[in-house]
C-alpha cells in the first residue's frame, strides 16, 4: 500500500513538473522589467502614492513589476536615481530643480541626469494672521511676530524665498521657527501675530485654530504671483478655497509646491510613456484612491508644476493629450 502511494506521489510530481515546464517561458521571464519606486517615510502621504503607482504598473504595464519602498525623501531619492538604485522617485520640485541645474544646495556638483514624468498633489503655503492685527498683505508682516517652519525645513526655506521677493528677510520680522502645531497654539495664545507654513489644505491644526479664533488668510496677489513663479519655476499657483477653514468665507490665491515623480534620463522611452499613460489617464481613478488629497486630481493637473525637463516618453504622452506643445 505504502509503495503504491509513493509511486502515485512520484507520478503526480512528474506531471506537475511537466505542466510547469510547459508554462514557463524563459524569454518572457528574462524580458520582465523590475522597477523600484522611492517614496518617503511610511507615515506621510507619498508612501501610499508610491504603492498605488506600483499597483497600477503591475496590473496594466506589460512585462513590468514594480514595488514602492520608503526612503528619506527628495535628496536621498535623487542620489538613488543617480546611482541607478531606484528607477522612479518622488521628489520636491525645488530640490530636484537644484539637482538638475546644479544650483543652490547642489552648487558645484555635476547636473543630475534626471527627467520628469508627472506631478501629483500639492502642499499649500498658508500665510495666516490674527484679524486684530493690521496684516492684510505679505509686506504687512514687517515688525510682527511671525512663525515659520523649523530651521532647515522645506517650509522655512520656501518662506525665506517668498519674503525675499517682497524685499524682506527674517530680520524684518520677529521670527519663531516652530512646527505647525506650535504655530497654531502660539496664535491662540497671542504670542504670535502671524504664521507661514507649507501644509496640506485643510490642515487640522489650523482648522482647530480658526474654529474659535478670528483669523485672516493672506493672499499672494496676481502681480507678485507672476514674479515669484518666473524666478522660482518649481512652485505653482494654488487657491485655498472658501470654507477650507472655519469663519473664512473667501478664496485666497496662494502658492504651492507639487510632489513630482521623476526618473533617470535613460529609462526606456516606451516604458516611461506607458507608465505615465496608465497612472495619469487610463487608470487615474485607481490612483485617486491612494490618499484623500488625490480625490480631485485630473490628468491636466498632473502635467503642472514640473520643474525639470520632461522625459521623452512622458513628453510624448503629454503632447498626445494636448497638454504640451
């Protein structure tokens, strides 16, 4: 009996082996492209975005397998691309612009050989002030106690650049370099007059602030918007809509930076085209499930805010849909 079972088991294994051998295609396996997507920390909104992109690639881009992995964000992601240790990367527009143009923090280094694929959701620069203070424009911040992001943060860096466009430096105000939560509390306690912070809209800490306190959101007016965007092409125009914060019933023109998905310049053009088409158009509804910020994304918006030259494969797609000349 045991001998019969053993023979049956051997025959079954041989049959399974033959089936697997017939279904296995070495050429197909060799042709399959494996992609890595560098995102940011697992606690932020970029990591789920990377996961959604990899899922779309796996389902809809033939012979391609992608996976997203956490990282230390923009600067590390650019290094990983340069070293070909990742294939796609999520980056801030100013950092990647500096890398590609060898300016600012990348001064003296060779220009990074990277190209753009598409953008995704943005982070607004919120400029908010207590209504009892005579602060209606950015220029009015002079002499006041103003909160900025922590030293060295992307938020503080952006605020510094915007102040400079108005002919101001931190010396023109009484600065405090603190987090968004600390800014909100300081505005409640009246130890701050105003604050500047890059944060998603609506931000819960400032929603809480505006619920019981009378606040004013300060606009970036049209003439300054054009000037700033010309000098800093890695930022984009935005609007903080009426009702985003309690008791504020007007739209406010603002600046934002968009998250960008980029790659190294010699990624296969057809592959780049297929990835952009799948994520930004054909299966955009799936990408929009990645995060609350993605729900209103449109194909047209994903062509905005790219601060470096387009990858040829991406450029082909954006021309096809009439969003690039």
